[in-house]
């Protein structure tokens, strides 16, 4: 098979082009630093061609891991053709990388992407003139709308194997790039430029940008808390009805078999779905809208000053934003950080930002023990405390165990883009909501069987009693602390495990989502608040720990990633318990 590599600056639509060519659903986002590995797929319209999506890089001389991956792959000569993807509205800057690649090989096709957006902003690119200047094929595309894809695939088919491999000498890519762009690009200022600049001045200003960020976060969480209660109750009733039907079908089975299947596997799995699915189905689309329009990198920009004051770097702010979706993804994203010490600090503190697996617990407890607005405020406060905790811990590490010279950070703010409703729904509901729910169900089913079996013995009661002094000191109890240990495979299991232990193995018909069961077990708003705090600050899930082990190659560093957030959580809960008594 022939290999085609996609190279280019961050945020030029490479992943969207990759998805269009291969039909795969690699996650695309309107912010830089998203792709940190080389994805591969077979082109649907190009039989016999393999497509490789390289990490975004501004230069072949970059020092971060993802930039080195791109540079080494290009230099290796493995690709039969390199498609350099450029942003049509920022062609001069994008051409610098294209000219650097042309200094190494002439097996290059230039793909000027995002032309629909560029034309809206008043940019016109003369593809023929650009091709004549560079001496390579040039194709204008809008990958998100599938415009120019046929021309690109035809150019790849004709071009592969026909180049002579001679290198052209571009002695000063920065100065040549400017000359070429001036000959091939025209720009007419339009009204869009004015409102975009005005909006950016507002959103990234320290005085107005931070309150706006907090307000957006609060509104998203409030809508999630407010909107999740009714569908959760409906799902609970539906699963209770299903329990009755299945119980009648299995009444001739041995009691232990029906207990494992119904009170163990079915009860735990359905409660995971009832608790998790509604808040995720609301939260993820709203959060994906912010990502799609380009707000996340602006959020990272607002966090940059705080990260620098804490001895971290601005790229860590990006990985924290990635951690809001999944801490394992956030840890992998730390590859974009140049300094090994700063990268390690980012890895060790990423789990302090609540991931999507912890949001159901936060939202459920917030809605049960606080009023609607108060619940949203409590959940938003947990997110803020997570970010502040990561920043403060990074500051301590940078002045002690990970003392280093602070690195610089340059980040390009992507343009605002219209949200693509179809892609938002697919990415948020299929790629995130159902994927996370499916992963939780796969863990919950066997865990439910094990918990039911253990519930018929005194082991869980004994363990909870042994942990009770520690749990009470932290403002919780031994049962809650044991549930945190048992939910190590997936954070989504915390509340279903607690409910199963409270009911002796079955949560069907217990009124679990009304909060009555928790209140009867002695829960107060103080208990719920300390549980929410510890949910933010405790060890990462098993998937994240395995990712940390893979990224660091060290058992000691993985243990540190387990112990560090847990120590912070214990201190915070201990202090909170003393203050609230």
C-alpha cells in the first residue's frame, strides 16, 4: 500500500480531512494541541492508499514530543506523498512549514483547507499561481463540507510515484513564504473581522473574560442539574418495570442465580445508566458547543497567567481542559509540553480536574442535597476547586521536587466558527455519552455480580467498619470510602456501589434517586459536600493510571499520580469537616 501523510499547523482541519478521506471518526476540535499521536486509516475513495494523520506542528525544529513525531516521520521517507494542509485565511504563516518540508522532499501536495471560512473572512487564494510558485500541485478544499475532496484524491492518485525526489533549496522559508503569499492571496476586510476582534478582546480580557468563563460554566452545569432529574426518574421507573418482568421470568431459577442476574448485574447496570445517561446527554452537547466554536483555547488563555504564576506552563491549561472530558486523554495530551519536568507536573495533577466519569456523581449529589441553583453552584465550585488545586499543587512541585527553569508558551487562538449541529450531536452523544456509558456498563455488570456475592457475606460490612474512623474524619463514613476503592475501575460506579451497599444488594424500587435512601442512612449536606470534594481530589481511575504508566514508563511516577491527588483530597476533606462541625 502507498502511504499518504497529512502534515500541517495545529487547527487547520487535518483531522477533519482525515475523517473525510477514511470515514473514521477521529475526534476533531476547534483548538490547537488536540492530535498528539499519528492516526492511521485506509482511504475509502483511494483503494490501496493508507492515510496517516500527523500531529500538528508549526516547525520541523519543534521540541515537544508531538512535534518530534511529525518531524521524524517526515524525515524518515516512509510516506509516498505528504499532503501539507494549510489554513486559507493564514496562508503566509502556514507556508513556512510547507517550505521546510519541501527542503527535505518534493513528494508534496499543498492542500489549502478551510476555504469556506477564508472566503467568509474576505480571503481569496489563487491556487494556480500558488502551484506555479511552489512547483507542486495545489488543491483548495473545505473538508468539513466535502468541497474539493474529489480533486484532492485525484491529485494524490496521479502524484504518487511520479516525483523525482529532488530537493528544492528554500534558504529562508519565512521570507519566501511572505513573498509567495503576497502574490497568491488577496484579502478584503469585511464586517466579520470587526466583530471577531471585538469578541476576542472581551473574552480574553482578565477583567471581563474570567467572569464570562465562570458564568458559562455555571449555566452549563445548571442546565444539566435542572434537566437531568426528570429523565433520570423516568428511566428509573422503566427499569423497575423491567425488573418485575424479569423477576417473573426467572422465578423458577435458583435464588442465587436470580440474585446475581437481577439484584447484582441488572440492578447495578441499570442504575449506572439511570444516573449517568441523562446528565451526560445534556452536559456533553453543551460542552461540545464551546469546543466547536473555539472557546476552549480562550479558556486556556485565561488560565495561562495563573499557570505561569504557579510555575507551570500555558500548555498545561490546555491539558486541564482536555481532562474535563477524560483524564486519560488529558494525560496523553501532556505530550505537547516541551519541558520534561513541566510535563510530569501536568501528568501528576491532571486528575484533579473532574472528568466526565465524575460529573454524574457531582451533579446527582448537587441536585439531591442543594437547591437547583445551589446544586449548580456547588458543582461549578467543585470544578473551580479542581483547577485551583491543580495549579497550587503544580506550584508546590515546581518549587520542590520538580524545580526547573520555566519554559515559554506560544498558542494560536483559532478563529470563531459556526457550531456544526450534526457533528456536535454525533460527537457528544455517540463518541462521548454512549461511549462513556458503554464503558461504565461493561465494568458495572461484573462489578454488580461481585458486589451482590460480597453483600451476602459480612466482608463488605467488616471493611466498611474498618474504614469508618478514617471516613468519619474526612466528613464521610467507611461505606463511602469503601465505595471509592471499589469504583477504581471507573469513577462512574461510585454512586451505584454506594446504593447497592445501602440496600444490601438491590437498588430496584429503593427510591435511590430521590435522596430518601441517603438521608435515611445518615447523609447530610455536609456529607454530600465532602463526598463531592473527595470525588474531585482522589486517585485517578484505572484507565488513567494505566495511561500514566504508559506515558511515564515508571511505576514510581504512577504511584505518585495515585497518592498526590488523594493526599490533597484528604487534607481538604479533613479541614472541611472540622470547619463544618
